[in-house]
C-alpha cells in the first residue's frame, strides 16, 4: 500500500510551484461553482421555467461563453494573461451574487449571458499562463493537475450544493459562488504577480501563423465541439433524467455527480502519466475517450436498473479523463505556431459553442422525444466526433505532424 501511495505521489513530481498555485486558485473557484449543475433544476423548480425556456437560458449561457472566450484571447495577447485573469475573476464574483435577484425569463437570459462573457475571459488567459509556467514535457500533466483541481472542487461542490439547497435555499448557492470567486482573486494577486513569478516556457513567435488558417486545428475544433455537446448533457438533461425518471433527490444527484470528481481525483493523474509513456498519439487517445463517452449514453437505454446510472457515470468519467487532458495538450502544442491567446481562445470557444447548442438541443429533444431517443442521438453525434478525430489523425500523419509526445 505504501509503494502504491508513493507511486501515486510521484505522478505529481516535476510541476512548477506556479502550476500548483494555479491549481489551488482553480480549486477554490470551482468548488464555488455549485450553481451550474443545479441551474436547470433551479430554473424549473424555483422560477417555474419550462424545459424550452431553460434551453434558451442555456443557449444564452453558451453565447456569453463564446464572446467571453474570444475577448479573453484577444485581451491576453494584448495586455497579458495576468490582468485578464484578475479582472475576470473579481467581476464574476460580484455578478454571481447579483444573479439571484433576476427572476424573469428575459432578465435571467441577459444576466447569464453577461456572467459567462466575463467568466470565460478567464479560460484562454489561464491556459496561456499554464503553458508559460510548465516545462514542455510536463504540459499534459500540468493540464491534468488543473483538471484534478476542477474535479476535486466539483466533487465537493455539488454535494455541498445539494446540502445548501436542502437546508437553506437556492439563493445561498449564488452567495457561495460569488464569494469563492472573490477569494480566488485575492489568492491570485498574492501568489501569481508576474513581477514575482518567473515564466518557464514563454513563446515569442516573430511570424505567427493564424489559427484561422490552420486546417488541422479546425478539424480538431469541430470534433471537440461535438464532444462538448454530448458531454454537457451530464450537466443539463442528465440531472433531469435522474430526477424525473429515477426519482433521485437533489442530494442524491449531487452525490452521483460528485462521484465523477472523486474518480478523477483518484485515477486521472496516474492514468495520464502512464498514457504519456505509451506509443499512443494524442488524437488516438482522444478517439478512445470519445468512444467511452458515447457508450455511456447508449447503455442507459439498455435497462431501467438504477445501477446503470453509476456504470454510465464511470464510462463517461474515464472517457473525459482521457479526452480532455490530451485535447488540451494538443491545443497548447499547436498554439506555438501562432498567437497563443488566439489559439487557446478558439479551443475554449469550441466548448462555448457546445454550450450554446448542447444544452438547448438536449432539452428540446427530451421535451419532444423523451430521454431514450435523446441518448441515442447523442451516441450518433459521438460517432461523428470519433470519425472526425480519426480523419485528423490521418491528416496529421500525411503532413508528418503526428507525434505521441
């Protein structure tokens, strides 16, 4: 057991202190984002929105994310990642506290659009910071550590969120979200001031290639958008499936979602370190991750046994543990061809677009055809995603740009 524990700890060695600080900031911030998994429940239960209205709210969520990610990338290349991160986090905290006072369909759509615009300016800036503070050979593990922080926070967040809803109200979640964003800002200012923190891998490209002209990157972005659409069902339609079909309570839903974060906390870093030392390429690993994720939806149609929910969650968790770190590392590797902010903004925008269409499409499909048909359609989209990733792998191979590192 001691050897196993020591081997687990060894997977974290070699990462810079700045990456660890970024992970802690992310953990604090993510632990507070407990409104998001319960947003569809809050809108239907407390504000009496219809499924169709919730879908449009989620589209506003995604649209704000697209604009924010694009703007964040532009500002990162212009004024630097540090200023963008600080201003985004602080403003997001204030806006989250105010969101609870919006209770009409129109005002809530506008409010969630503005919040996501400001909040997602943080993402491309954080990825550029992460790349700057990571040695080239450690970038995938650095990404994995950030994901570990996200999922550790997410593991605790929904469980605590379910408890807050049960004992207090949904309003308490907005206060916690806002306060944790502000706390994360204070920590960021204290520990990651660029005057004190030294960048390890600063990329200066005198003749940057435009990300918009990078064909391989566009194939990659399209596949990631499709992957995002199916993955995001776990945070909009899936909680409704748990509640309406399997009659789970908010606390039980929070614990089931928290299981995802727990598995990632225990397994992801050792898994990624092992996969990094195999012959598999990043596109090949993304294909496998996408396959597992689409299967997690299809198994739900096989039986009404409640245990299938845990099996589906486990399949999805392993799928995302493989797909996300290596897709992120692929994007950071590709970003060295041009302006890093532009590349990482487009990468985050691919998931923002998934937010625009994924939540809304899923909810509209459930409303019109039911959950079983929705899961089947998600499986088909997953197959398209896998096909595009396979095409990407072959295209890179033809250009001699397919590497396993």
